[in-house]
C-alpha cells in the first residue's frame, strides 16, 4: 500500500481521503446499499449534493454506522454542495442547514458552490432547475459570486463546515475569489479524466493552493444520453489504458483512477454496484511508471463530456466554459 497517495492535504491543514464515493444519479434505495458497501470497504469520503436528492438516504446510513460504532464521525469526510437556486448570499446559511438536517450531521467536512451560474429561486426548494419557456435553465440576472463566497466563509465561522470550496469554476473565477478570500477554496471539483486532463486549470489552482477533485474520473459512462454525443470516445475502452491494465492485472477503471491519484488529484468514482465499489478502492497496491504516466498524458483524444453544462448559459457573464 502506497500510503503517500491515500490522502491529500488541503490548504487549511485537513487531510481528505484521496478516493471517495460519488453519488450523482444514485437513487435513494441504491445509494443506501452503495454507502454501506463503501464504508465496509474502507471508504471514508462521500460526495453528494443538495441537487442529487439523496442526502437524506445517505444521512440514514451515516447515522446507522456512527450509532453502531462502526465509524466515528471524525473519521468521515462528508461533502455536499450549495445548489444554484440558493446562491443569493441570504439563502446560503439556510441551504447548508437543510443539507445538514437531511444528512443528520452537525457539520460538514467540505461544502462546495456547485456551479458558478446562479439560477432563479422561485420560492420552491424542490425546483432545483427552474426552466425558461424556451426550455433552458433560468439563470438569475443578478450575479454576485464574491457575495456568495462571503456567505460561504461565514459557515466556517459558525462551525457548520470545516472547509469550503467550489465546483466547475474557471481559472479567472478561482483567482477572483482567492484575491478577496478570508477562507480560500480548498478544492475546485471539476470534470477531469484521461480525455479532459485539465492541466492548465490544475496548474493555476495549484498556484493558489487549491486542489482539484476529479468528477467523471472514469469517464462517466452512466451519464444521461442527452449528455452523450455521437461516437464519443469511451475512457474505459482506451487502448493505452486497457494495455496498461492488462500488464498489472487491474481493471481499466483502476488505471484511470491511479493515473489521477499519481497526479495529486482527488477522485470520487460513482457506483451503486457493491462489487465495483469494493473494486474501485483497490488502487493503492500498484503504481504506474513515469513512462506509463507520460504515455497516458500523450493520449491525443480530447473530450469534455459535460460540454452542455456551459452551453446552457450562452450569454451569461459567469459561464465557466
Ligand atoms: P464516474 O464516476 O466517472 O462514472 C460513474 C459510472 O461508472 C456509473 O455509471 C457506474 O455504474 C460506472 N462504474 C463505476 N465503477 C466502474 C467500474 N469499475 N467499471 C465500469 N463501470 C464502472 O462519473 P460521475 O458519476 O459522472 O462522476 C463521479 C462523481 O462526481 C459523481 O457521482 C458526483 O458525486 C460527482 N460529480 C460532480 C459534478 C459537479 O458538477 N460537481 C458533476 C458530475 C459528477 P454503476 O453505478 O451502475 O456501478
């Protein structure tokens, strides 16, 4: 076991388990099985979001494991995200309190601003993606990212979360926040995998002491059809990745995850399949050589699987891509 890669130190001194369980598109009943399998397999980092509508199911299992003494709260690293409809500074505290209640926790380890474009809050907390008549997401006219950040910082001062961070932010958005921050973002959670390695963003964040957390680390094969283009390259089937996997008798998912971990990137592969959950964490018993890391870095195929998220806001000043 290569201990040096099992956790990543954040700028506030906290250690985050470098591999966590993703839970986007994990329905309530399935996520309960998934979180139980993950905790039993040694995962201590769970990533969810207000928008995923599964915080309450995750909270049930966390309570069950903490109450029975199987895990201690302080061993866990629980992450959730501020929805786009609650980015108005006055709504931020109420939103984390709603998430904490569902998760049955008194504090989070990390709270992220989910996306830099605020959506209109219509007074309905369930309507997380209000739409325009044309069918697009209804972005708020007034945008105050720095105001949202100041409201996030207060959550640390109130003891509601130990760290704060962002997700889907561009280099310039990270720089603007770091310039005024009392508590800097500890991470920027973004799409990052072999076909979208985010080298420039990684370097710019590193300069500011901001880590990268990779979503879609194995290429998000289960993302909805509307996010899939025709003839898209499949990261799990990449010939370089499958060749290296064969050499180490590991799965392509292991090689994709190990590549990111060796770059110093936190990974949160999602699965609701207990066997895959148990398997995905088996990435600390082999390592890629420098030659293999270079070979993966030189793969020419490039593809941002979540292109559409930026395209939803063609004219918005905070559109991150
Ligand atoms: P991912 O983790 O790259 O891929 C998940 C998909 O891969 C699921 O369909 C899963 O299927 C399948 N899978 C898992 N392990 C596998 C294995 N060993 N072999 C083959 N297939 C496997 O993609 P993601 O869910 O898009 O991203 C990961 C997490 O990042 C999310 O769950 C979420 O927590 C976070 N995320 C954040 C944002 C954001 O905007 N901040 C956006 C997207 C995702 P089964 O579940 O059926 O096993």
